């Protein structure tokens, strides 16, 4: 005689959590299966039907619907299992974590960052453990916390005391504002940048196109053909990119590309054009400011390269160089 099915009821919060487990792309298969069993039981389905629909045994379906009925979502987790006692003491585990949270240079190790084998060797060298600890044990201990000393993040600290004020001008432009006022419908924003020393390479043999059952095939070897520079200008509002590939960077290639862009009617006839560049050598300093102002009357110019802002006398042209 089959055992009577345990009645399962779920709250709105539990239903939401169970559905999230089912839809999660990183949910473990066992957790997804248990959530499916509980939701099916909450719909009033019998244990036999749940087992048939999910292609599992009735004992499995009966087990997890009963666990949920007794303990809720906590009942869907595995119970602690007996096993071999830990061989690495809590003191040694704490020493592993403490060492991993120090920079290698602080202990005299000539490394940029720790690795599992180096940590294991340093623990023994400093007599922090009574017996050697394997690198795999070190990595398992760090994974419990988690501590990952082989990963790092970098940042740039602004050294300019006026950095926030200068950056605000550029950020406001990207948001469509200048000096607290919204930009007009005809105003344009151009952002230029350069990438020098790009290697030009030619394959020794022609590239073969894709065919049925065969991907595109590239020759592994190549011949160097010198280097090029890439200059690019982005229209911030439209996303259109203008580019050139001169042999080198400098004020002349930069002004050539700027002249090509500014010759287009949408920029030539615009009420105002804001030009944003960084402090690269090809468009840095007074030369870029003077050349831009001299050649393009509708460019709004305000220099932000570390020197005090200098403006034209008629205050008509302002170029944001930051």
C-alpha cells in the first residue's frame, strides 16, 4: 500500500525563491530538481506523477517533499555527513589566511602576488606550520573565506587638485549639458583619441575562406610591414566614428582628421562644436588649442591640461581638452 503523500504549501516568498532556483543558469542540478519537486507538490500533484514527470524514483520525490514540509527551504539542503576529521587545525588555517592577506614584499618574497605553491613554501619557511601543507590544501582553505591573493585590481589616483572640476565639464557634456544649460539641438560633441605604434602585418599566404565543414583559415606566419597610427573621432550624440591611419601621430595628422570632420555640413554649420581630447602628445598644449580655434570658428574651447583655463577674448569659441 503506497504511503500517503505529505501536504506541501509554499508562501509567496518561498515560491519566488524556488522559481529563481529553477531559472538560474548557475543553479546546481540537484537544487533545481528539488525545487521542481516542491513546486509540483504544492500544485497538488501526487508523488507518483512527480516521479514520472521528472523521471526520478518515487522515494526521491517523497524525500524532498517531506523535507520541505518539515523544514521549509532549509530542508532542501544536504544534511551534514560524517567523514574524516580535519587534519589541518584552525590555527594553521588562520595562519594561511593571514599570510595570504599580506603582500609578498612584506615577507621578503620577490613576487608580485601569491600563488598556492609559494604560500605553502612560505608557511614552512616561516615555521608557521608544524608539518608541510600542500598547495592544494592552501587553495582549499582560501576558498572557504574566500581569499584570492592571485587576483588584483588597479586604480588611478588623481594628482590634480582641480581634477573634479575639470572632469565635471566633460561629464556634463556627455550628459548633454554645458555650464549648467542643456545643449541645443544643433550642437555637436566630438571626442578624439589616438593609438600609435600599431604593427602592420601581412600573412605569407592568402587567407582561405570558410567552406562546408571548414572554418576560415589564416596563415600562422606573417611579415612585418612597419607600423601605423590610428586616429579616431567619435560623435558622442550619434555614435558615428571618423578615422584615419597616418604613419605617425602629431598635431598635423590630428588637424588633418579634425579638418575632414569639420568640413562636413553637420559640423561646419553647427552653432557650436565641442571637441574633447585627452592629454596625448599629438593634441596636447597650446598648439592644439590655437590650431583648433584658428581653423574652426564655431568650436567651443576651454583648455583643461593642467594649466589655468585660457579663453578667447570674444568668448565665442571654447574647446574642452581634458
